[in-house]
C-alpha cells in the first residue's frame, strides 16, 4: 500500500530534495510551502513526469487549524509514514532592540509550536499504526545561543527538546523522531540565496570551492534523511549533525548561526 | 545610592529567600508574585520590621504590558541592579493528548517570552549604566526533554538559549546573565508543596533525610545566587547547576523533571 | 581498485557485522581481534565462501607497535578507505577502590590511546589520498560519567574529544571521523553475552521483546555504519547516536552505562 | 580544629590565589608545585608573615607514589577538607605529527590520571569523615575538541567525566566534586605568561582593557572557588564556568582552547 511522506516546508532546498528522494523510493510526496504556487506546481509536475507520486499544498503554518488540516489532507491520500518538519525561523542577526515581541513570537510559532501542533494530530495516528517517522530539520541555533539569535535560538532550542520529549514518550510505541542538526550553510537558492541576495550567494558558492560541495548539497543531505527514516527499529538515531567537510563544527567556530 | 533587586516570582521558596538575602545585603527588594496579596504583604512587613527595604507587587506575567510596567515601577524606587527571573512553568507530566495548545503556549509565555520581555526593557538600561545582573532560575527540563515534559522542556530550553544569546551580545557591555539550573526538588511549600499536596510533600521531606537537607533549601541556594550577582566582572559564570548532595545529577537518573 | 575496511575489534557483534557489510559492498575486510583465532578464521572462511574478500589478524592492541603494524599490514592488501575503531573498555561497575591504577590505565590504552596511535599512522595516508573515513564506536559513557564508570567514562570521554580534534583539523583535508554513540545494550554474545553470562543474557533478550529487536542488532547497526562511510563530503555527520526503539536515551534514564 | 586546603599546582596564578584565599579564611594551605623552590618558599613566607598557615611541597606529579605521598604529608598537618586539583596539560596547538605518543600520554598522566590517583587515596578519607571538597580546575578543552588540541582535549575530557563519576558515586556520602571550567585566558604570568613570552603577554593584557580585567583575575576567581567549597550540602554545584565579561563563551567562538 502507498504511504505518504509529508514535507512541511518544501522549497528548492532540503524540503524539495527530500520529497523527491522519498518519491523516488516509492512514497507519495505531499509537498507544502507557504507561497509561490507556480514553483510548487512546477515541482509537482516535474516529479509526476518522472513517474513519481506527488501533490502540492499551500500552507500558512501559523494560521489556526492550517497544519492540522494539512495532516488530514495528506492522510487522505495515503497514511503518513514520514513527516519532514522543515520550517525555518531564521531572520538574520538582530539585537534585542531590533527584535519586536511579535517577531520573537512568530519565530516560536514557526519553529516550535508548529511542530507541537503537527505532533498533536499525527502522533496518535502513528501510535495506532505502531509506526511512523518524524524528521525535524534543525540548526546550530538549537544547540547554543549566539549574538543576535535571540528569537531563532530560543525557538530552535524548544524544538530540539520537544523532539526529545516525544522520543522519550513515544519511541517505544514505534514513533521515531530524529533531530537533524544542519550545522552550516545549505546550497539552497530559496532560503540562503534569498537571505544573501543573488550576488553574495554566488560569491559564497565560489568561495566554498570549485566543486561546489563546500556548502551542504540538499540532494546529498536527502540520502541521510532517507536513511534515518528507514533505520531498523533496533537501531534508531535520535540526533545527528550534518555539515560540509570543509566546514568547522559549531563547537569550533563562531560565525555559524 | 540604593539599588534594587527585582524578584519576579517571589513565593515562599527561592524567590522569597533570594529577595531576603539581597535586602539583607543592602538592596531594596522589589518582590512580585501573581496572587496571594496577604502572603506578599506579610513577607514585605516581616522584612521591613527587620529593618530591610522591600516592596510588594502583584503581577500577571502573561498580561500585555504587565512585566514592562513592573520594571518601570521597580526602577522608580531605585535602579535595578539585579533581576531574578524566577517564574516557573512546570505543570507535571502530561502526554501530548493531555497538553492542549493553550497550555503549551502558556508555558512558553511564562518561561521564555516573559524573560525576553523583561530583557527588552531592562537590558538597555543596564547597558546604559554599564552594569547589571540577570539571574534566571532554570530547571533540569532546560537541558533535555523527558516523557510528559513537552511544554515545560520546550519552554525552558528556549529560556536557556535566550540567556546564552544575551550573554553573547551584552556581557561585554556589562550585563551578566546567569542560567541557574536547579536540578532537583526544592523544599518550597508554595510550589513543590502545592504540586504534591501537604501529606506527600512531608513524606518526601522525611524520605530525604532527617536533617531536612536532602531537598534544596532555598535560603542556602540564595547564598549562591548572591555570590553570582557579586562576581567580579573578570570572572563571571554563565551557567551553574544546583542540587542536594544526596541527589543524582540529571545525567545520572531519570525521574528528575 | 580494491579498498580496505579495517575493523579493529572484530568479534561476533558490531565489528564482525560491519566487516561483513563492507565486504558485501565490495571492500576487502581486514578483521582483527585479540584472541580466538579459530573464531576469527571461521568468520573469514564464511565470508570467503560467500565470495567476499576478507583477512584475519590477531592483535594485542596495547602492545607497543602492534596497532601500527596492523595498519601497515592492512594497507599492504589494499589502501584503507575506512577504519572501524571498535575496541571497548567496559569493565562493569566498580568503585574507586575496586579500580586499580593499572585497570584505569588499561582502559585508557584501549579506548583512547589506541585510537590516537591508529590516527598517527593512518591520518597522514588519508590526507595524502585526500579521502578516508574513521568510524569510532562509542558508548553512553563518553557523554557523562556515572557511578562505577570511573575508568570507562574517563577513557571514552577522551576518545570522543579526540574524534572532535581530528575532525577540526583534518576534515577539510578529506578525513571524515564519526563518533557513533551506542546508547544501549547490543545483542552481541561475544561482549554483552560474556559480561552477563549465557543465562542472564538470554533473559535480557527475552525481556526486551519477542521480536528480539529490543536490543541493538549488530547487522542493523552496520547499515548505519556503512551509510556514514558513504555520505557525500558536502553533508558529513560527526556525531550520531544509536539505540533500540524500546530504550530510553541516556539523558532520560540512569542505568545505561 | 585546623583543616587543610591542599593545592596541587600552586603557581602564581589560580593555585596560589586559591591557597591564599583559603588560608585567609582559616585553613592551612599546603601548596605544591613541580619546580621553583625559591618561588614556593617565598610564597609560603609571605603568607606566614601575614599570619596565615601555609607549607610548601615540591611534587613531580607523574612520579610513582608522589601524589599519594603528598596527600599523606598534607593529612599529617591537618585533615584535608578541600583539595584543588590544578595541574594543567596545555602544550599549545600541535598537529598529530607534532604530538609524539609520549606527549599524548604525559598529558593524560597530568590532567586525568593524577586526579584519579589523588581520589583513590583521598576519597576514602573524606567518606570516612562524611565531608570533603574536590575542586578541579578545568579548561574549555574539556568541553569539545579543537584543532591541535589532541592531547589536551582528550585528557581534559577524561578529567571532566571522572568528576562526574565521582559525584555520582560519592556525593551522597558527603564528597563534593566541582568541575570548574575556566573558559578564557587567565592573567597568570607563570602559565600564560610563560607560554606567550613576556612581551606578547603584556600586549594581551593591554589589549584586554585598561582596567586589566579583560583577563580572568586569579584573586577574583578564588572568591568563586571558595564559595563553591563552602556551599551548604543541600545546594551543591557540580559544574560551573568562569570567563571575563569581555570574552565570549566557548560555544560562541573558535579561538579559545
């Protein structure tokens, strides 16, 4: 029977690549993002033309009921075996002054509360089925606060420990939560590209090496995401880090955010 | 000139004891709590009768503007040299099902957002004065998620990393933030006592040893809180843990929450 | 061209299973262990009969020059692409009194110094080739000390940070070190089986579930070991944990050692 | 009755300052270091002239029996209430190639094995008396490995987890072990001064601020060391960090070693 991989936050970077990988492995990929319906449709069309099963969904994650309806819609296609929670909350470095209360709250709604809302509706289904995987993309900011990261770090730290509470309570019932700490810049035009601007993004790619693998490549990351979702339950990982070979781990330098 | 120690969350446990310690050392203690105006007044009266300087303030921390007004009121008495952020968000162990969205959000508002709000108004004053201390009482739940602690751990983890972002950005300007990880049960009738009920609380105290020091004693903890606030700026601590000698550290056992 | 996977500590558990996995994927598996030449030969024979490339090597890891010669011997067969450092130093729980100086030192020689010795001779070769993977099996004891684990924890903690120093210095030159924190009991008759005795080991297996997957199954773990060795260099993991679904993470309980 | 504070590693920095602080509080300070008998004698003389109780002891810590005899000698003066284990093992940044096996082993003997040896003879005495404090100066390198720190990090990580094993096993019997993570440069001519050379050391002091408090000041650190040794047993700290206000925490930058 078909099973769904629901990707919450499916842009041209990690989310899209993970969706494609799961679809290529026989899953239905339910891809959702906030905006750019044309880009979303194109991604879904591409996958369908390649013989893969995919659907596109627009989502305003902070809207009441929206995440819950998304889970319902994806379940209606095929049971959700794996969900990738891939919503970010990075807003660049800002002092306390430059971080309004609303911004701080929004970061938490996207990065932490949204995952809790998805878990509230999805975990009971997974427990009933005795199986399910929740992959959570995370960031260095989940591990330690850094200057200017007030909103991002507080939200991501909450997200990380929410993963831990869920494993502590539901792993033995078959629900596998993995906190995937992405500890470096991802080669993603949608997110990093937009944050930096086209020119600076290209300069960074050049600086990171002629083979363009000094940034995290989403399609390579997707291999590890898929591996984690298919680990046998006798040997599950709860936490893993990912970075490019040419990068230092967060515990070795400052500028990673 | 007089200086204020503002205690946000001043019950009969840590908050009250820290307030008394600072008052005994010459500070004005501005004590606030959510309810029990009689208890609050009695605490203030006791301190005044002992020749100490104290004031009482009621506070609904999640109300818009309330924390900000509190800071203003305390500043009006004397500049806030030290603030103790001592609001808890422990609600006992609850499954995902038993944790409504509102509860999860409330936990975050108390444990994480409130500290951010205080920092927004207080840190600029401290930066201007080139000095200030923010003591933050924290819990084991800030370090790792545990079964049933979905709301508490996510909120406390955010609180911890918010302490780190603030130190990273404002320590060099003289603002000292300390994350005090209370890793065990506190001998506090107001909080633990209420959570357990009088009988079970008394049984726990008995079980923990005849000298009643198997639980964390608030007046002894206050010694360390005060020491941290008076560390010379050439040798500041950012993180410290506290537990009773007879207790295991969180990394050594399960039941601590 | 053939490449070698050198397994240092190749018993019937993790080491043997990882060796088989790599051999099945086309590597030459150079398997070494301290004793039981018959068991080692039988393992090599089995693999050869299955058409795989394997060799057996006896090793006294604490002997001067022995690890260095082993690396040389394995290199002579085919360049070492991947080494699995799988020597343990678990001696059960012992008080300070029951841990002689020699025992403490031996634990360090096995768990920490041995890895350093291997790295001293192997890393330069890997740097020259611009590629190489060092997989290091580790234990909960690398993350935190626990009662009775004086020798084990001190040695394993050193091992973990040695992995970190090597990544910090050599990752950008193509050497990938992974610290694989095995956070639970492994279904391995050679190690856990011997430590517990046959009867208690069988009882544990029963207790852990009818499907025998409540213990970490070495052949399933080997899938993740292999995945880590084949991660694209744009997305490397440095630290990962492994445990059975039915087990709690170390940060959630006490008895894990 | 008199009680001894034994300082293992009593140079002109942390060790000497802690010794003086304890002596000023009424302890006998037993000060030992490896060499410079004249400097040691002068330090003891100064203290005696100030009416304090002190003795000087030369020690080659890696020599068989030497640490054990030192403990015996100090006990003979007055029971050891507090020991400060303050031996360092920093040798600057060195690649694997530049770190001979003997150097790696020596680092471990100084930083990790020495503490174990002291604990073997001292903990039983403290358990018998139902009280004792073991203060352990530690370094950023205990928290994470960094380039060039192969020997230092592996040794210090072992030291840290040895502190944790001891607390797990002996805290409930009254033995308080504190891991004091010194996360920055100390204003100590003996150690940092020698490592950098007089000129570069002075330049660093200048760079760190006109008030000379941009480096950790040993006599200020000693206040916290003493506070930790006098915490009431109902509220003990096991781990604490120390750094100058103008410095970043290790999790926020790279160059700290």
